[in-house]
C-alpha cells in the first residue's frame, strides 16, 4: 500500500470498528456504507422496520462530525419541504430564502417511496450536482454531502416506485436483513446492560469532515489497469443486451462501479483494483438500476439471478 492511502485505510478501519460496535450484526452493510461515503456516493437502504437503518445513519454522521438532518417523507410533502422556499419579510418588504433540511452534511430521507415523484425529484439536482436552485439562484451544499434514503420492501400500499432517474443517482442499494441469532443475542445483552439505545449514542467524532474530504481525494492513488476498464465496460454493455432486462445500466453506473471498486480496494489496504473488487460491488451497484421485463417477472426471474448470470458470462481479466 502506498503512503498516500494510509490515512484512508486507517480512517475507514476506525469508522468500521466504531459502527460495528454499535450496529451489531450488520458488517456487510457497514462496509458498503463506508464505500459510498469514501467514493462520494449516495445510498438507497432497503430493509424491514427495526433493523437500525436510522440509527446507522445518525451514528455515522456523529462519527464523521457532519451536520445531520432527517426527513420523514409522506404523501403530502412538497419539494419545498425538502429544499426550502422564499419567505416574505413584512418588516423589510423583501423575500429571503428559508433553507430546507437538504442543506446539511448527511441527509436521511426516511421511507423515500412514500412520497410522490414530484417531491422525490427535489433530491435530483442536489444528489448529482451538490447544489440546490431556489427562485433562480444556485446554492452550493456543504461538503461532504451524502443522502441516505430508506425504503420498506414489504409495504406497497400508499407507496410510489422511484423513477429510474432517481434510482440511478444512488451509487449503491444496500439490503439490510435481519441479524443472525448470535448478533441478536448480543443486541439483547447490550440493551440489558444499558449500552444499547434506540437513539444514536452521544459519541465524540472519530474522523473530521476535513479528514473525509482528504480521504476522498486519496482515491486517485488507487491504480486501475486497462483490463479493468475493459472488464467494467463489457459488463455494463452486457446489461444492455440481456433479453430479460427492459433497462440496462447507464454510463453513470459504470463510473460509480469503478469508484466503488477503488474505495473497496483502499479500505482493504490495497492500492490497485482487481476483478475481485468489481465482483464484490456488482450487486449493490446494479440491483436498483436493472429493470426486468414483464415476461421475466412472470417467469419468476430475479435481478440477483440476472446479475449472477451476467458476472459468469463476461470473461474475467487475468
């Protein structure tokens, strides 16, 4: 590992240990969340209620010393409830901007699929360009800026599927499953001893926002061979030519895949990307971007099966 990546690897290990100590039994989720954080990506987190999705987001914000805002999305919310609006001041007889919760470091958009696409679209500009336009004026968001959106996979009444343009702006879709029996027993012990709380613990920051920005810049020192570029390109192209898929992956998906693979390598203490990092990040990168045809859905084919087949069909570079 090169000297330039030491800080990134150390910082990610510190955050990983702290998060796994508080969020028990979700090691894979923590790993993927840190990949998105370091690769400047946003996360769509899907899981049943009670699996610590909100606690994970709040704890991460405290550990990296950034402002945190939570928006509980409902069917009656408007875009202005997220980005803000202009308010008329009777005393000065002028309008001034009242900024919404999106002006923060880490935004938790809770149950994003419970609000209509009109309101979901309030996040589009912010997620892609890290800025918000209000009344024709552009307001730059603080850095680092990250959106963690959650959705419940088992409730469909009163929900609105996310449009493809919205889904594509999430670097990773992370599946939060139930913890194992041993992990759940550990959770019970923590609760009994007073160590566990449904609220984010009052933690001292372990990594500063400046450190996060520096770690992000260090990803450029992770080397990528030409064969890896070709490998990703062939995989992305393959998604656009699969008969079971109505929609394949975009160029943004290819860029996100490379960035996630570089972050995965750096977290593991490596200064180069191998096909293993591409394989490890395939499912969270692709599972929300690929759309099955109606015929494939009727046959019971799943996105995970399509991704597995895809990875087996494209030759791995040596």
